[in-house]
C-alpha cells in the first residue's frame, strides 16, 4: 500500500465498460512525512475522494478487485481517505 495526494483527474469520453461510472484521479505518492516520492499515478477512485486529499492506494491484483464487479482493468486504486498518520507519537 501507498499513501498519496490527489493532484488532478483524468476525463475520458470513452472507457472500458467495466470502468463506466468510475472516477480516475491522478495521485502523487508521498512518504510518511507527506513529501512527494516517485512519479504521479492514475488511480481508480472507490471512495469518492477529492482534490488535495491524502489517500490510501493499493496496486496490482488488489486494485483489480476493488469494486463490486471485481477483475477491473486497473493497476492502482484508492481505497481510503487518510485523516492522520501517527508515528512514534508524531502526527
């Protein structure tokens, strides 16, 4: 799992039928101190996250099973909106 910050969205006029009605967001992965790491990734949004929210991301086979349909053609999916991260008494 990764954490990340939503930095944009992808608008598609035509999509794979299994993705109809879903939202695709661009997420910048973050380290545990909210510093950007790596390249942004496109994620399927399963929790109705919004712009600039900090989210929890799964990739690979876990991402494919996120929606009720399962077996979606996606590599990454947002599965949670993060309220806080606690590390050794740090927030």
